[in-house]
C-alpha cells in the first residue's frame, strides 16, 4: 500500500504537530511504541541477560523524497525541543 506524502503531512499537522498537549501525548505514544528501553539490571533480574555481546553499529543510509525529508526534519526539531 502506498500512502501519499501529502496525506501523511496533513495527518501529522492535525494530530501531532498542533502545539497541544494532546499532540505531545500522541507523539510520546508513537515513540514509546517504537522504542524499547530496558536496563541491564532489569534484564539480569529476569535472567534474560547473562553476558552482553560486543557492541555493533550499523549505519544504513536512505534517500528521502523532499516531502518525506520535510516531515523528518519537523519531527527531529520537535523532538529536540521536547528533550531540551
């Protein structure tokens, strides 16, 4: 299924980038569903971690269309504003 970037932008502006507490809560919900954070201690307590593997970093570069890049930049700026 292909969704047009203009549709995504309109939906983003309406539900997330609307400078309201509800928009911030929706962004937080999205981010929590994407990010999974557990501490080493939590994993050790569950017995799910006996030793950590060596750290691996993989960089995957993608090219975004102009509209998608604009949305990405807005999310980046907004999230930096929330964290700062």
